[in-house]
């Protein structure tokens, strides 16, 4: 996922040394996403954003034409990261189970690297056109994973005694829930978390199944 | 969970046959919870609620003194259901693994029976005192499950190669995510879903581990 890595830590944040801080679009976006996640997108006005940024509303409009454009740019960072998972050669060869494990592991990495952006994506309610388009792209990602689960069932590596839609839902439930509790920079590295998620999802919690 | 079952389908909904529908407190609550989940609690005004109920704001105040009281009553239905899990005798005897399976199964049942109420609980952001109190009660529930996971590790039935906090987080992630997609009344019954969740969580997705 080279494109994911390239924008992993987006922007430098406020850079001004005197007076009002200078923002670029990415650092405005970083703050906006935190505020959207804290208050909800609908409940966040440009006034609230301006307050959190410490700049005027018109200064925000210098970077983006509207609140919905901010949302759109933020969601692109989440969706672009997730979609780049499928560009890796590991998704093109090997058994379906190996490819599924790779996709789960890569998805965990994108989630942890772009945590606030994916959080925003996962909390969308679909009240605006921008939200609905993003949710459709997210469903496209989910469909590809569901197809992979289907292939793994067909090759006999993933259990077939549970409805594949339920398997898919529970897999996404486990993976996506990471955004609710994971805090970057702690003892639990993204790599270790990815290992743990793959271990629990594929082998279960019962002892002696590693 | 007798108390859970008793209020499983709360209230009769609008009951008036002529003119404006008559509501009792529970049916006001049922509508309010749906609206909170759709728009977010912060973004929902009493005016929006009145519109959705088809009654005046003052008619709502006849049932509850404030929006925050509506929230409090709704959260009580979620938390009361979850807490009643621990009143069952099955949580008092057997191995820790058996008790953990029982608690997971019961939690899935409460989630599916009180879906909109638990959804509201899980989406809280902690912006008000009512929200923070509810989140503290939810953490109390989570702590008891975490203790049970610790016991099951100690007795050697649950894997010990993953940090118990991660195990606990992933377990809740899988279970709680059900509120995001489960729709009551379909082919997937709450009982079957509970079986599937227990099977995936304890045995994993890999074939041949039932």
C-alpha cells in the first residue's frame, strides 16, 4: 500500500510562529475530522470549526469551499487507503484464505494509520449525497471481502456452517471496532494488533488452537 | 433474564384511532430513540422530535420533562437489559469458559431484543452528565466480562498468547457490531446469531474447528 504509507501522517499541523497559526488544507482537515468525530458531522457548524482552529470562518473558506467539501476530502483519505489494499500483489495470488488474511491485516493497518478518517467513515449516517457516495464506495470494499470469503469457503479453508453474510458481518465487526478503542503510540503496535486480529478471527479465542 | 424478557417489546406504539395519535411514555421513547439514532442525540431538537411524533412540543413535555430525561430513560432500557445478564444462575457456576459463553450469548440476545436502545448506548460521545453516567455503567459491564476472560485464561481454556485487554476489546467489538447490521424479523434469528457469534469467537473462521 505505497499510497497509504505516503500520506500516513498527513500535514504538519499549524506552522505559524507568530500571531495566528498558519494552516494548510491538510492540517485544517486533521482538526475538522477530530471535531466531526467529537460532535458528529451534522452538529458541527463552520463556527464550531473556526473556534477549534482558532481562525475565522472566512479563513476556513480560503482552504475549502464548504463543510461538505471538508467531509468529502476527509472521507477520500479513508476510502483511498482502504481501496489501495487491493493494489498489492498479495491480493492476486495464493489461496483465498491467504489473500483474506492479507486483506484483514492490511485493513487493520489502514484503520490504525488513518484512525480519525476511518472513524468518520464508519460513523456516517447517509444524510447527505457526499455521505451516501462514500457509503457506496465502502460497500464496494466490503463486497470484495465478501467475495473472498466465498472463495475461501469454496476451497474449504473457511467454515461453511455459518451463513457467509453473517461471517462477513462478524469479520467486519471485529476489524472495524478497532477504531473505537485503538490509540496509536501505545505498547500495542499496528503490526501486533494485526497479528492478534488475524489470530482471533481465524483460530478463535479457545486455548490450544494457534 | 426475566426482566429483559418482560420489556422486550416495549409499549404499544400510537394507540389513538381518531385525530392525533395517543402516546404513552414508552411509545414516545421508542420514536425518540429512532430519531436520536438517525440524527445523533446532539443534533436532535425537541422540535424535530415533535415533528417525528406528529404532536406538539408541549405534548412531549407532558410525558418527560426534558430531552435529557428521554435519553436517560432510553439508556436505562439498554443498561438494565445488559446488567440483568448477571442475575442469571448460569453466571454463578460452571467453568469460566462456560460462563463467558453464556454471557456472550445473553448479551447478543439483549442487543437484538433492544436493538435501538443499545445502539444509542454504544454511540454515546459523553457530552452530557447523563451520557457519562451511562458510559460508566457500560464500563462496569465490560469490566465484569474482562474479569471472566481473565478467569478463563487462568483455567487454561482461553488463549493466553494475546494481551487480555486486546482479547476483551475484540470480543466486545465483534458482539457490539451486531447493532450496526442486524435487522429483527429476518431469517437470522437471535438464537442462531448467538450460536454463530459464539462459534466464530471461540473457534474462529477456519474450517474444521467446530
